[in-house]
C-alpha cells in the first residue's frame, strides 16, 4: 500500500483484520467505534510507515495501543462476557452442535491469559510469522514461540475438560 493510498483502500485492506482483533478484546457495543478510530489513526499515520510490507503488523500494533487506551478511559473489565453471545443461536437445533463447539472454544480461550489469546489469534488465525507477532506484541520471537506452546497446551487442557491445568498465567 502506498503512502498516498485513499482512505477507502486502507479501509478495505485493514478492516477485516482489525475488526477481528478488536472484537475479542472490547465489549460488543464498542467494537465498531474502536475499529473505526484505529483505521483513522492508521490512515493518518500511513506516511510515517517505513516498511510498507509490514502494514498489517504496524496497524495491529496501533490497534493494541488503542485498545489499551480504550480500557484506560472506560475502566471496563478487559474480558468479553459470555452473556454477549447471541441467545437466538442456542435455540436453533439444526446448528446446536456447531454452536456448542464455538461456545466451548470461547470458554477455553477465556481461560487463557490475554497474551496467550493474542498469540493464538495472531499466529494461528491471522497467519503472522513469529517475528511479526513479536514486533506487534513488543517481545522477542523466542517469547512468542514459548507463549504459543503454552497457549496451545493450556487451550487443549481446558477444551478437553481439565481447566485446573489450563494456561492462565
């Protein structure tokens, strides 16, 4: 993406990534507002980006700081409540197994530390390299690898019904 990119181009490229990143970190009612604020900040600072091929990692770094600012100003709990899940989903018997799986995964992720959830999302869902994740999270590549190992191990134990041996820490 070029420094003179239009806002629409920036939005189209980054919105899905940033929205997913924000949606598991802030209350549902504020996801769209926080996402929009992040995209505007990225667009305004786009001319400062040195490595154009690192746009997504750079945007997520801005997003992480914006989410921290959000919690400093809103004084909300940093976790998304399970009550925010759509209640209508539980009534649909045709999809009950798939929704049960989604809810189980959500509960397992809730049992992990925020850093572990970050590394799972960035490495396994978004597909960033360990080096890119390290840059986004402000840590070393070795720390990311170690954190991912512990996150997978903790997730597996919680998901299989052994939460006392989970990964929060």
